């Protein structure tokens, strides 16, 4: 009897829902509908449960339209009638779902086609849908079987069901072992980094975490699957992690760190291993730090360059039209975000925030004058630093509308009628106020060295607050001398002055520093670089920060032989791996000469009483060694003819017999836990049966044969898994019978009437199979 196979075509579990294409207008009563729904639900649960357990699905290249699923639904509809002949497909179908294929004989296949034809005649199914369905069914039956098709997992063979002998080739004939081995796999969770503000925090491996001062305990969770159950190993920065009072882990892959600090930051790795392989994942733990800005208090003045860069913190003076980049170097964990704002109002359209957090001001003008603040923030807080940007002033006064609203907060030195003296260094902000009432409206005139300000060559200034305040740029030009303001109050002339003295600074060489060494050939010393003020005395070095520095000279010193001294090597390992022992080191009398040579001297050249000890007691608490159980049976998977594997358990043990983590034992001395062995059960081979008759009387068809795994000695059939080490012969192939020429035009299948009625003769495959019927069309 011929047997046809209808595969369950689709991805994953596409068959877990009843057909949802065009609804078939079957006339079912409520009882029939209820039975059908119950049947579909039962099949759905069976398929989904089996699919989840065995992770079984066909790849996308084998996916077809929903039409085949619809016809299977119709076939179930017809099978709902209480008939003994109709019960068989249900049982076949349920069994086939478990085996990945719907198996039916030729009588059932013919019955299915008749049912489709009946639906067409009753106009319950359109001709187009029926044509498409039969086309897919017959194409599936006639198409060649790829020898590269693989199931994702081997299936459990039901050897008791003798009816289901013809299965999908290279797939369902594999045997599924309930205790099959499986490579370990870490369960990964895609989550954002954790900011650990809680006292106790759980972190899944693969996720980064930031520890804070509030963190008391951190748990790293490394969930994994695998058969046999994998073993966990933890590393930090690539080195094996060691047990301590604060760091420990259990057999479920959970790492606990108590009272974590900055020293616990690093890259933690979890590796799970069994005999089938290993898997590794890492998590980065960092100790969170509040944001900070590396401020520079250096003032920058560049009236020539068109591109000026300055670090936030000091003042910046440039000429109009320059491009200024204000750099805001930030630090913190996690990396702080950087933003800028202008204290005097909104920033102009020529300001741009760069990717590195710097602020670029292009083609600046008087409108860009003001204070710019950089704000760095992360979850632990924020910090701010500012720079004052000013342009080289024009030699004219500016009206009040162009004044910076923040200028009033700068320090102003008031002139007096009896005179005031002040020392100013280059780069200082000089603002002089005229002592008039706030509501004074009369004109205020300013003089320097008895000249009006426009008459003074090289002076850069601007007049603020209706003339009551004079601001002088001290970065260039001569600005020292007597400043005087003059105005009238109640018809009386008011004159007040300030005498500005230029405080000049310079770098000079000071005394020699102390020698870096007392003997040998590596001693050096250099001259100190000191800042000298106008008085000729040393002042704070910051006063000379804007001045170019000279490189201080250096010279060798104390070039002479060193006195003999004792030199010790590092200690050896403790002689006992467990308990009390001794450790040793070597001591020698050495001398470094004036030319750098190290001489080994006799021991009597050094002071005997100062000789370090070369031997001391030590205690080792390792007390661990590898232990192993006897080898198990030679019953693992077959690797070759008569060759299998056997295993044994290896564990790290304390001398008292208790098991301890394997990190306490020397991994280099670990005994092997798996080895090859000779097994009579693996003396097997594939045996091919004879090819069955071709399915087509003429033209192209297909044929199948039985392939089974047999023992070489007793010729008995065994489970296919024993032969899995060698390639399985194909069970399906194309076959070509005699040519279906014009002189031999005949129908070679029972379904030609259906092909003719559904107008499938235009397809070459059906036209060839149903030559006689299609010739009449």
C-alpha cells in the first residue's frame, strides 16, 4: 500500500490556531462546531507543549500559504462525522503532530481530494482557493526532498507505532534522548545600567551597575541552563575571583559582594561550563562619583588669533570676529552630561554645543560679551564653572543699552578727593568709580595723566553707568598713571583721583634643589624657578602665570660610591600547602659604584647585625586538593565505530573531606573528567533498504527506502542516535520513469478528474500527469 506524507508546513507553532483565512461556509450544527473547536484546542496544546519542550520548528524556506492549513481544517470538519473510517485521520493527525508530519495512506489522500472537490461543487470553497490548495498538495508530494533538511532537535522515536513507518526523511527518524546533553547557555537580560542607590541590589549578568556610598550589598546573578548542570566560575578583570569575607558565591551562580568600595570596581565575568562546552558573559561594576570640572583660573588674552581656545574658569579677551571655544573638562561616574548657559540672558545664534561638551562661539561681537557657565550633571549631583568673555573695547563709550547686566557685580575701586594708590598687574580687571550720588545726571569726564581718554595712545577702556564707572583693559598697552574724574555737583566742581601703579613680575632662577640621591650615578638637582615682583622680592608663583617660563638648568650630584648594604630577594612560597611551613629568601651584600655598577661584596663587608633574616615561619590555609570518583560506565554518545565516552566526577576538597569551590585548587593539576572508551554498543552502521517503486508511471516522480541503524554483530536494529557519528544515507530521491510522449498520452494518477475540473492543466506538472484528461480541455 502506498503511503503519502503531508508535512505540517509553517514557522514555529503556526498550527496552534485554527485556519483564519477565508471562512469556509460549512453547515455545522452546534455539536459539530463544539467538537471541532475542542479538537483544534487539543491539537494546539499538544503542538505548543511539544514545540516548547523540544524547540522544534521548520525554517522559513519551508513555509507555504495558509491554504494547506485551511484544507486540513476542512478535512477535520468532514472527519467530525461519526464514522470508523473518519476516526483514523484524527489519530494519525495527533500522532503526526508529535512526529512533525501528517501520515496517511493513498485511500485517505484520495478521500481528502474528494472532499475538496465536493466543497467546490457545493460552492462552499472557491475554485481559486481549491486550485491553489491542490497545487500545493501535489507539488509537495512530487517535489524532491532536500538531503540537507535538519530538524532543530532530534525527535523521540515511537517504535511501538508500526503504522507510522514512513516519516519525513532525515528528520523524524532521529531519536530524541530524554537525557540528551546540551551546551550551557547563560540567560541574558537586556537592561539599562543600574544606579545602585538601594542598600541591597540585584544585577543580572550582562548589565552594568554603578555603586554608591549607599550600597551595602550587591548580588550578581548568572542564570544558566545546560545538561548536565553546568559549573560556575567567576573572574574579575580577567583573573579568577577569590573567596574572601566580603566576596562569595554559591552553586546557583549568584555572586555576593558585601560592603563594596572603589576597590571592587571592575569587569566581572561569569563562565558556565559542562562537558558540552561553555558560555561567558560580563558585567561592569563602577563606583559612582559626583561630577567635577577641572577649572583653569588662567586668564587668556589673544587679540591676534582668529581661533582661540580656553578652559573654563578664567577670563577670555579676544578681538571682534574671532571664533572662541570654551572647553569644559568634566569627570564623574557615570559620565556627566554638559550644558551651557549665559548668565546675562539667552545665548546668541552663533553659539554651538560640541560633542565633547565644549561651547563654540563663532564670529563674536559685542553682544557675546558676558559670563558663560558650564554645568556638569549626573545622578549624584551637578557642578558649575564660569568664564567671563570680553571683547577688545572700541575707543568710544558705549550707551547703557549695550552694557552687561552682570557688570555691576564686579569689584569697583572708588576714587577720592585726596587720592588713592593701587598696584595692578597685567590681566587684572580694573574698574574705577567716581564718588557721585546714584541719581547724579551731570556729565562725568575722565582723564589719565591729565589727558582725556581718547588722547591716550594704546588705552582700551569703556565708560559704564552713565559715566560714573570707568573700566580699563589691562592686557596690553600702558595703563598706569593717575586716573581722575571731574564733574559738577550743585554748581561745585568735584575732582577725585586714583594713582594706578603697574606691578611688574618676572621669572628668575633661585637656589639649587636638594640632590635626588645620596650616592651612585643617578643623582640630579636643578635650579628653582621663582616669581619676582616689582620690589625685587619673591612673590606667589601665580602672579607670573601669564609670563613665559624658562627651563631651569639641571646638573648631576652626589656621584660617588654607595656604602655596602644588605639586599634581599622576594620570599618563596610557603613550604606547606596546608598548615605550618617555612619560606625563604636570599640576602647579599651589595654596593652601587659611582658609574652605576652593582658589585656583590663578601658578607663581612656589611654590618652583620643589620643582615635581614633569610628564613621565617609561615602558615598556609589553602588545604585543598583534587578528588575524583570512579569512572562511570562507557555509555556516552558514540564517536566512531566501537568508540564512546565515559565520565567521572572531579571535585575540589578540603583535607577534612568537605567540598570547597574549585578556585581553591590548582587548575593546572585538575584530573580529567571525560575520556574515550571502547563500547560494543557503538559497533553499528547504517543499513539501506531497497528503493520502493517510483510514484509516477511516466515522467518525473519520487521513491523512498528504509534506512535504519543496525548492530554489526547481531544485525539488530538499534536507535538512530548510535549511528549519528556518521552521515545518514538519504531516504527519498527523484525517479524518472518512461517519457510521457504524445504517443503514450495517458493519465498516471487518480486525481486527474479533479485537476481537469479545477483547471490545473495549464500547469506543466499536472498536464504531464493527466495527459489524457488535459488533452480534452
